[in-house]
C-alpha cells in the first residue's frame, strides 16, 4: 500500500519504513498539528465508495489546517478494519487518501494498520504557518464583519437518500479551503472551519472571541443544487444553518480590510461572502428580514449520519452551544 502514497515532501528526512519518521521543521515558522478520525457508521456508510472514505478522512484534517492559515506538510495515518474486509476495499480507501494528499501537497510519513470492530481512519496532520500569522478562533472583535467561503448546506442534503450527485459529492469529498486560509492569514482576525454546522461553529468562534455574532440568513450562499432540493423540505434553510460537514471557512475581518480580503479570495479563486457581523455581548443571533430565527441543533459527530433537523421557527434568539 505504501507505494501508492505520497511519501516525500518538504522537510521529510526519513519517511515510511522505519519505527518513526524524521522531519525537519521549516525555519521561521511554527507547526500546526491536528488529529481527526472517521468511523464507519458514524461518519460514512455504504453509500461511500472506498475512495470517498479515504479522501474524506484526509480532507477533514486538512480543513483544520486551513482554518489556522497553515500549509500542509506531513500526515500520519492509523487504519483499522474488521478481519473479513476485502483487500480491494482497503486498497480503495488508501487510493482515495493518496489522491487527496497529492491534490493538496501533504506527505504521508507514517502510520499503523490494525484490526478493529469497524473500518476507521485516524489521521494526524501537521502544517506550518509563519510566526505570528496563525489564524485562531479568538481574535474577532465587535464591529468586525463575518465572512464565509463557498456555499453552505450541500453536505447535509448530500446525506439524504437519493441526493443529487452534486450534493452527495460535497458530503463525500469535501474541499479543504487551504489556499484561502493561507491567503487570509495575517489579514483575517479569526477563523474556524464549519464541521458542526454554520450556527454552531459560529458560536464557537464568538465564544472564544468574547463577542456575539449576528448571522443574516438572506446572505447565506446556497448552491443551485441546494435550492432545488430545499424546495421539498419543510424548512429550506435548516440544512444550511445547522446541517454540518460543509468544511467551509468562517472568518472575522475588519470592515476596512474587506476589499483586501475579497481580492485575496479572487486570487485563489474561492467565493467569499459577507454573512453578518460581530457585536458586543455573547451568543449567536440569526435573523431573516430583521426577525430572529430559532435554529435546530448542529451536526453531532457522535451520532450516525441523519437528515437535517426539524423546521426552524421564528421565535426567540438561540444561544450558541459552548465550544467542545
């Protein structure tokens, strides 16, 4: 399997084949490390191809690096699977993982293979960012604008049976916004990637920053495929607000830096929209036409995949869940 993986890269002194890898940190930069795991029956099911599983396992880790403004360097992969798993399925998983790794320039420098009760991949990804330029959740200030990359809700609708191919692909093969994160490092004041749902993750950033957030529902970018599918839902905004697994970025940017942020996004060919603002106080307020919306709970990675939540009701302001 090692032959299909990208084993070499920046700072790799010794890769796969020994007890551990030897890595040389880049001069003048700090390392950014993250770990995430995908487990069969929780993060993916039989609708995923083996290559989809491998791709997603790597992509969700790369999204964390993107939210910190880091460029990817190295990954360690721990794979577990039931003993009866066909070899071709394992090879397919690693092929998808290798494809995502090559696409985004990260070297796989080690890992482990073992048996387990379900197929799972736990990946540790390491990146680097210039000293003092890392993005965190805690830098937003009252008066900053809330920006969001791409579109929201596609991945949640991609979980539904019979989902359109465009929606299913967003669920199974997310795109980590690495180029945007790097382009806005040192310009944005705070950032977070959206894995638990737009409102829930916005709440994490607002809480870390000690401010409140106002999200204007009419400004949320929605794809054509989302709009077509949402017409058949009781609440067409529920998936976009709380569905989760979009792996887009939310960013806090000073109003005076908005033109520079938009120019940076254009250079890396990533859509970037103003979604709202940060204010004094705490919690998240979602408004539509000036009226508050109550939002269903966000995505829960401890439960099996499920359709988007029940209809939002125009009632009281929802307080965001505390950060994990």
